[in-house]
């Protein structure tokens, strides 16, 4: 099951709020290399916000494996379909 467009939009909004950028700045291939506010601290803030929004709990390994927006979407997709 693919992540719904609504859930992708929710993730994009969370990322934009976390990194203090416009949602349009979170491209489908966004990463710390392309989003100025994507620091290691803000990465943890992002993961915590996603946990809260979707009612999930991620392991440290899962959090570390998220390297960009596509891998974040993939993780949420996997966890929601589990």
C-alpha cells in the first residue's frame, strides 16, 4: 500500500514547520543537502513530530535510517501498513 497523497502532504507540512520553510521548499527528493534548516537537531524534532502526528514510535535505528524525504515517507508507509 502506497502512502496516500494526504499523508505525504501531512509529512510535507510537518517538515516545513520543523525546518521553518514553505511547504513548497520540501520537494519530493528533499534532503539535508537541499533544505537549509534540516540539521541533526531538527531531524530529531521532525521525527518526534511525525511520531506525534501519526501515533507511531520509531526506534533510533529507524530515525537514523531516514536520510531524506522519500525515506521518511517510506518509513511512515511501512509503519502504517504494519
